[in-house]
């Protein structure tokens, strides 16, 4: 949820470097931020409420230092104010740290520490960790005190810790991402690669219960459970720094929407062995589950329909947070397919942990190939969308849909047929994504920008896309939006329709078409304003948004105009579409 960045090296502008790195991680949290930097005699701390992107390092010159840590916060424990912003520290600032995750048993340990004389300034769980390390340092070294402290923490965490009396920077993780960038006699520790991509593309990945210790120009890795030193493979990342920048676009969200013509093409160009391996596992499995959260969950729901229609396969779907309730059905013959953009989603990782305990085979469809999810999976299919910075997922969503479509065809022996369909779809999306199309949707956005509520209906594989459309509209426009199965309207939701209520009807040219048009007619007869997303116009539509007729890939083309509409509504309503309120990009806490 939060963004962590630290620098340890020979440069003298570490505080400025950390601030600029945190700006690249702001999508992970933007309630407040702070940095700490080491001087010859002390550790200095700067904390602010608000977005770090508003801080100008040229106007507010930072002092020289060659070691600094920083954090941009998405609040979980404690309100949004300066005292709760990270870094957190002990009373004399001997121990200073930053934290991503949730310390579930912090109140119990805080009470114990208070009895030992520790005094706390914030409402956070993080401050307790600093004091816990300090308590253990009464009888142990800095490193060992951190190891002992982490053994007492119940929950997920990524920590970077510095000590006034030591020249070491120490990072440790369990369940939350932490990546080490390795430069020329300099090191970076971050939640995500874009923070240091301008300086190095060589990385080491920390796994759970692992610690990195940086001292001078040396680095080592330790297993915190048995104290063994670990040899880490240096991985080279092929992302370009400009892929994580906005370029000519005003926001990342619209940039990523427009990139879909390229990212879909990359998703389709998979190593055929990956697709065939997972298709073979699906056919062999006795029970296959797809799990995901949020948007990835809606993609998984589409998968149920795709496999049913294309390959006549029964696939089960569950949200990651709900999956543990199905553990009694799991056996060594079960297959679990996890879908995620970041590969660090806490609820999905917990679902995988539950499945692994039952001997289930794990596959992941994931954007970050080196993520925790990918590293613990038996089969990995990368979606190849590149960095996705806007909180509202767009290009990763359609790439995930493309992979599931390919898999459904592969399970029926028709992977080339599926590839041909998707290549044709990409070609037609290329024609869609132009300024004229955007302007046409903007006219609609201006008509409906002040509504309180709107609804989206779909049938078949476009029913989950109706749910995903609602998520997009909720996330960035803050308009109350709900998605429904078209046939469920008369069972209650139609009572919500009043004169002028906008309702988006997602229409595919398939066997659901006449029924969804009938549902739209029912709504219109009760005063609804019908927005049709369809390959062809119909009399019932008050506003028609044309999409290509792409058969079984209709979920991909139908979500794109809603993505554009959501973006435009956000801009018209003066919201920041990249950083919607109360949300963060990667949900690494339960």
C-alpha cells in the first residue's frame, strides 16, 4: 500500500534522490510522506502531510547526505497527520524506520513496551516496531535486535531501518514487497522498480523472512529464521525509464488507456510453451479455481464464461479474500490460477498460501514477473503490460483478458484460432483509440458529469464487465455506480431507475444481444437514459458508443470506452484520476 525508498551509496544528494524516487511511487500512497537522512552525528527527519509531488526540491533545498530513507503513506493505523507520517523513530531518534504492511498484534506489544518505560508520539503500529528494536538492542546487536523484533510481529511487513550508531542500512520483509537495486558501489531499496530505474536496472528480490544488510559498498542477504547467509541472483530488468513516465499525457490513466493497442499485442505474443503448459494443467486438473481481487477478480469472472463457451470447461471463480472458505474442496489434483497486476496483492497471496498447504498446483497471470506471486507459482504467464502507475487498472486488465481468451482456446486445441481473433481485435482497437473517439465520449461525459448515480448492465461474459465498469466509474469519478446482470433488473434494481438515470448497456453481437436490448427497453420505459456500447446502433439507445464486433473478445473492446468515460468524468469533476481518494495501487495489506 505504501511506498518505500532508500538510498545507500556515494552520492551526496541522497535526500533529494529519495524524494524524487518517492514521487515515482506516489501511486502506492499519497496521504503524507517523509524522509530521514544520516548526518555525521545524527539522523534528521522531514515529514509532511499531503502529496509528495507538491514538494519542489529546487525551491526547498535539502542538505547533503549519502544515506537516506523515505516513505509515502496510505493510512491504515492512525489518522492522516504529521505525527503519523513515516519515518517513525524512538525518543532519541536512535532507531529510525519506514514500514509497509500491518502489524496486527501491535497493541499487545505496545502495552508491554510502555511498562518498560517507552513513550509513544503517534497512533501508528509502525512506531511500536522502532521501540521494539530498541528494547532488544539492550542485549543484542542492531541486526539481531531486528531479527528478534520481526519474530514477534504478526502480520505482513516490509521494513527499512537505520541506527544512529551504525553505518548499516537494513531491510527485511514478510508478505510486502521489497526490492534491492544494485548500482556501481551504491544501493537502492524500494517497494517497486520504477523508483530507481533511472539509476540501475539490476535488482535482487527479497523473499519472505529475508534481510538485506548494506554497509559501505558491501551487501549481504540473511535468512532471518536460521541466520544463514543467502546468495542472491542479480536480475536484469528490461523496462525503460520512460515507460514509467507520463510523457505527452496529462495523466498516467489516459496514457495507459492509449497504450492498450501496444500492450495487448505484447500479451498475445506469448511463448506458446507457457500457454500450452497451463492449458495442459487445466485439462488435467480435477477442479480449477481462478482467484483475483478488485479488477483482477472481475477478469477472473469473465474467465468462467470464456472457458465455458469456448472450451466447454467448468472453471470456478473466487475473490482472493473469500477463497479460504473453499479450502475443504482442495486436493493435490486441484489447480489454482491467480490473477494480479502487481503480484503482491495480500488477499490473493493468502489464497495461494491456503492452496499450497493442500498441495494445489499454482499458476499465475501477472504483470510483474519477479513479484512474490510469480516466484511462488509453478507456472507463470506474464502479461507484459509494462509499468502501470494509475491506481485504476486499464492496460493490465485488457492484457489479462487476452491471456484468459488464449487459454480458453488452447484448452480446446484452437490456440491459433484464439490468437487470430485477438490480433484482429488489436487491429480494430487501434482504429478506436483516436482523438475523434475521445471527443465523442467527452460529449457524453459533459452530459452526465453531475449525476448522483448510474448503472451498467451486461449479460454473459459482459456481465462481469458491467461490474468492472462500475469499479472504474467509482474509483475515479466518485459517482455512485453499480453493475448488474441484465436479467436481474426486474428482481429489484429497476426500482432505482428514475427519469434521466444514466444506464450503460454493454451489448455483444452474440446470443445475449436480444435479451440485453430487451432489458435496456425495460429501463427506458421507466425513464432511464440509455447509453449503448455496441457494434451497432439500436432504437433504444439515447447515446451510442460504437465498438467493433469482435466475437468472443467483446469483453476487451467493451471495457475500453468505459475506461475513457471514467477518466473524462474524473477530469471534468476535477478529481485526480491517477490518485483517487482512499485508494492505493497495490493492496499489500488484508
